[in-house]
């Protein structure tokens, strides 16, 4: 008998100060990475898919974002040159596809 399946791993990458597109409130948003891995006998072997998302801490709305935007936002939040730390950004969230 072979036991196989998938498991989702969540990684919190950063906390960003953005204006929510759903509720319109300037609030903290968590930037997360969701990695789905194939498992064999409950041992994760390799990633199947990866997606990035932000979630508003005020209303709870979660929105998927492109990988490039997530990596750029993570670098800015980490204090890279030209970046802004949490609480200093007052710019509203603009989804790259809009």
C-alpha cells in the first residue's frame, strides 16, 4: 500500500502597509507564499505549485498577486535600498493587472 498526496505550506514573507481594495481601509496586509508539495508516506518530496497572496488584516480579504510584485514588495519591506519599512508607506495597493 502506497500513501501519497499533497500538503500546502504557508510562509509569511512580509507585513505591508497598504490600502485594501475591498474595504478601502489603510491596514496591514500579510504577504504569504503558498507552496503545494507532493508527499509520499507523509514526507514532502517536491513542490507542485507556488502562489503568492496578500491578506487584509482589517476585513480578511485575500488576493493573489504576481510573483514579481511579491518579491519586489518583500525586498522593500526588508529595508533594501529605496525600500520602505512597515508603517511608512501610505501608497494604496495597486494590483499590477489593473
